C-alpha cells in the first residue's frame, strides 16, 4: 500500500462524513440554501487565493524543474479554471461573481488557511503537498460520488459544478499530487512522514468543517454593542 493509499484509508471516515454533509448532498439533490452558497463562494474565493500563494511557496522550496512546472501550472488552473464551478453557483443564486469577492474569511476558513501556511512555512515539499492534497482529492471524490449517486443530466441545477470536479482533468491533478507525495514519502524520515500524516488529516477535518461553515453561514462572534464592520 502506498503512502497516499494509507492516508486515504486512515481518513475514510472523514471523507464519508463529507459525502454525507447536507451541503454536499444538497448539490446532488439540486437544493442548497442560497445564503449558504453565497457564504461558500465568499470564503472559497479567498481560500483559493491563499492556495495559489501556497503553490508559490512550494515553488520556492522546489529543487527540480518538474516540480516548479507543476506548481506553476496549478496556479494557472486555480486562477482560471476553478472560476467555472463558482460561476455555476452564482448563476443559481443570481448574484454576480464579482459581488462575492473581497470578504474576510470566516473563522473556519481563516483557521484552515493559517493551518496550511504553518506547514508550508515550517516544512518541506512533502508537508506542503500533504497539507494541500485533501482539497483536490476530496473534491474529486465528491464529484464522482455525486455523479454516481444522482446521475445528474446537463439540465440539472448543479451539473456544471459536479461535472467539473468529476472530470478527467481534475482527476489528473489529484493523481499527480498523490504520485509526487508518494515519492517524497519514500525518501522521508519517520518523523517527516508523521508530520505529513498530521498535516493531511487536519486538512481533511477542515475540509469537512469548511462545508459546515458555509452551510451554517458561520461568522465571527460579536460582543454586545460591537459593530461587525
């Protein structure tokens, strides 16, 4: 069993909880509260900005051109291609995409970004890949799960979103990241592999919390008489 296969096995319960989450399952059913969708887009837009910065840190720690090229390609993919599923959500709630940019991260998303930045700044390339991998991997499996469970047609509300994450291009992205992490894990010490496992699991847990944050429209707590602005 490869290192990433072991990671997937160890975190199967979290993956399943993500599949069962009402926001995720609601995408398959075509029924998600509009406020939750807007909250998700606001947070995910800023989260993906941070994700591109993480790829930049990975480039700075790369010693091989194949890694530099891969991370550079993923910056472009994140900036350009991942706007398409966001646009599907915006079309559903009839809100312009630009109207949902520039909002502060809610608590869970803020914690998630800082969690990834910690491992990126203090660890090597293996830890960066491990802390980032749950995002594309869970989304790939969400897309496949919803496609299999609901068998949506192109006329269904969230078909573009589901099809984007279930397609071969997105699977190739996830597979490339997993393959490189397996290579780095083979060269790593036991303590380094343990840090990779911890980084991966916490990111899986925060992926689940991210869906819950969006569904409940989580906000920062405000004391009595304190303005939220």
